[in-house]
């Protein structure tokens, strides 16, 4: 059972970070698929190892992006629930 993080509110800065993490999650996933022999096709076929999701994050449908966003949001909320703080270093 996952830890309940529904009480964690993210700052506007962390909500912005969510999209960057979501993009990274997708890119890592895609790289893993490619390394295991998956290729792009218009329709997913697990036996043939093809998927329409092997495109840059920006080209995904909003529905597909939502999976990566939920992973990012869940991870950020989990880290905060455990007592970690996330701050950006000054540039």
C-alpha cells in the first residue's frame, strides 16, 4: 500500500518542476524501451515490441503525459512526506 500523500500541497515552484520530471521520466522510459528492442509504430503491439509512445514528451497526447505527471507528482509528495525539502540552487 502506498503512503498517503494527499495532505501534501506542492508550491508553485514544485508544480513547475513536476513537468520537467515528467519529461525526464518519459525519456528514461523510452530509452529503456529502445534498448530492449522496442520501436515506434502507430499501434501498440507487445509481441512485436512496438508502441506509439516512442516520441518526444512534447509530442505525447495529454492522456499519455498525465501518466508521467502523476509519477512526478507522487514522487515529489512522497519525498516531502518523508521530511525532505527541495530547493533550487541560485543561478
